[in-house]
């Protein structure tokens, strides 16, 4: 059932009133799944909101969030929006210094943290943040005598008292009526791959427009069930995995953690999930790696089934219907694919992939499994979804057609420009950056390069700033090449180098689990990772992998030399942003000597 709503609190009440005692969320507590109905959710959100008001939090106040996905995050977030507050969600892996910069930049009045560890980070800069009045901890086991720190449990208990004394729906309705489409809902700070993070100002109108478009895309969601595991502080999961599915009446199940996704999938048996390509790539690699340990006869059946499945995918996408191929696929499904689907719960029929480009081979594999994969495209500044592939117009390598309310055009230099009610209001206190991002005609400059196909689907070719020109004047888009090389089970991350250079090189972080197994196969002795990646047999094997995978690239696009790194890229070391995007300029600067050697030796 679809609703019309003017702001997020309006959406919240209409959904909760419609579904009442139906289960809205399931979450783990003390190892057991707990149910939370829409009716109970309403009570908790109102109780928390009333206590926020008692503490002096008002419309327009910024409230920071530093917490992992959990039911209290959702309740608190709805409560902040209910009183017209602006939430500022951060990745919990940020350092105290990074948090201080953001919370100082936007002047938060209150910060909600998950546990004592997160609290201790905030306490490091609390006294220097003049606007901060309250800190709320979602766990009970925190340790501080500071009177400004309160527990979530106490907040809710006090809210229940207030709700019993003076609450009625009209009380909150008056507050909702004062929230306009242009009022800020959230400040989402970009990950800062090229400098200090900027606060993306997203209004109630921005998110409502994107949710409406997403609902039209998803269709009826009332009977759907999802497993939510991507960070809620990220715009993609916030809009697609949370708000949109909630507004459609789908049951939302909260994963215990990203490490528990595999087991949670089996326990919950969702029908639809939102994911990022990296997770799907990992699942595919693990399946293939597991098959290498099986008997040759079983490997042969698996490879035959995958081959049949992929052929059927291409046949159906081309509009053909082969009776013979369908019969073979039916057998392949019985022998292989049905068993693979059981590993992800048995009911999963639809995956929405976003956040980065999805490799063609990963798309084909899951489609062959009998799970529909729909790749989308967006950016935080667009609330975030711009386009999604439609099931009746799937074209491999594209990200579909723009949402109903979104206009897209390609600039002369190939950059994708968008316009619509989902486009941000700008960057918080940064008019210069805002003017650079949104031109006088209200077009948002995405920084992505793309084109429309003959079927009307949008295709991303690369990031505008990532395209480099070699010393011979050839333009090289690294992302498609990196995506292909990532198909190797031995490669975790790959970064191409080559701007103004004679030829292309690469920095590679290996998958050390796979590399160590390869060392065992080759009977290679080593004491540490550095010795492992320096072994000539290992290097030759990786080179053979790369040569095979890049055989279809133009000669000037192929990697001539590469260096294996002894440790993976991490957020803590500054090479990855919190949403796991590689900070290319940091990596190139950090490994500059290694890069120079690949061109000098």
C-alpha cells in the first residue's frame, strides 16, 4: 500500500497507523530474535521524543549519531525527526578527531552514542564543543559521573511518564504540521576522499521525493522481508533499505553485524535485500573457492550448471526462449542453484545493488542462481538514488533509467548532470563548494562520466577525476579495469597508476587467505606476509592471473608491472573512507617510492 506524505514524521504515523500490530522490525537481543510491532514502535518513538523536548532539544537542532545499526538507532532517529530535529549520523569507526571536526562544523546540541567506547571518544572533545548540551548512551554499561550523560533506557522511562501525563496525537500533529518540505531532515557528511568532509543538507522534501520514486520502482512491499546490514549512517541504506521498505510495510530485520550476515540470512530468510557489490563479489568468490575443495565430479556439475545458467540469462535478456536451454536449466537449478539459494535463506529473490559498480560476472552469476539483481546509481547529494535498472529492460553493464522525478543529461565533457526534487539544498556552511556542485540552472554535477545506451539505460564509464591520460595522450578509465582484475580470488583491491606515465602499473592488496592456500599448494615456506608476496612463484602466478583477465583490454590499458602490498587498505590507516572507498591520492602518496620504482627499474 502506497501513501502520500509531506515529511518523514507524517510518513511514520501513516505507516504505523496502517499496520498497527503487524511486526515492523525484528532484532537480536541476548541471542534471540525479538519482534517490534508498529504500535509499540510508535509508543517508544513518542516517549523518546518527549524526553528530547524536555531536555531542550528543539526544531532545527542538530543531533549527532555515533552508533552501529540497532533498533535504538531507528527509534532515536524517528524521534529526532518527530520534533523537527536534524540528525547527523556518523560511521562509528571514525576517530575522536574526525568526530570533533564534524560535530563542531554543524554545532550539535546533542550526541547519541552506542556504548562506552563511543562515549569515551566524545568525552575527549566534549568540553571544547560549546553547543553540546546532552549525550545519550544506548547501552546501560557506561561509566561517567558527568550529569550531561544519560542512558537511552532512562530517556524512554521518563518519556513514558510524560506520554501518560500529557500526550495525545494532536500534540505531535501540531509539530508535524510545522515541518515544511524545505526543513532539514539530516546532515550526511561525505566521506572525505579528497579532503575534509562536507555536510550534505538533505531536507524532508528531498527524502520524500526519493522514497516516492523508490516505492514506484519496488512495487508492492507489504509481503516482503529484508535483512538490513549496511550502515544506516550511509544515504543508500537510509533511503533504500530503511525508509522505502518501511514506508511500504515490509518487515525489516536488523543483522547482528556485517560478520553475522551469512548466518542471519539463513535465520531470517529475507525475500529482498539491498547490498553493495563488494559483498556480492565476496559471496561469489567464497562459493567458487569452496568448490575447489570438492571432488572433480562435483566441480564438473557445478561448472556445467553455471555455464547453463549464464547462457539462459543472456538468452532471456535477448528475448529468446529456448525450450532445450530451459530444460537444462531446470536440472541445473535442482542440482546446484536451489542449494546455493538455501545458503542465503531460500526465499531471496531480489537484490538491489548500489554504492559502486557491479562487475558483469557477479551480476551474471546471481542471475544464473535465480536471484534477480538490479543495479542502481546515486550519490549522497541526490538523497541518494538517481537511477535503477528495470526488470523489463535489463542491460548488462548499465544502471538503468532515471527515477520518475529525476532529470539526467550528459554534459559536453561526458559528465552526468542531474536535476530534481531529490537534489540536496547544498553543503552546510560551504557556499563555495555548493556553487561548484550545483550550477545556476540547478544541475547537480555528479563527477561521474557516462552515457545513455540505445535502450535508454544510463551507463557509468568512470569518475571524472579518476580518468587519467598517459604520456602518449591516451585516456584511460581505471575503474572498469580494476573491476575486472578484482575477479581474481587472489586480489582484494587493485589501484591502477598511469597518469602522465608511459605505461600502466598497479598496486595490489592480495587476499591473504587465498594466497596462503596457494603457498601451501606450491609448498612455499614463509614466516610473514612480506616473505609471501616476495616469493617468485607467487608473483608469477598473480601475473598469469592478471594477464588472463586483461587479455581483452587495449594494449595501452594493460598493466605492465605491479607491486603486491603486505597489508590491506584500512580506514584506520587513512587509505579507505568510512564507506570503504579507496582514497587514491592518499594511497599514491603513501606508496610513491614503490610506484616510482615500477617506472625506474
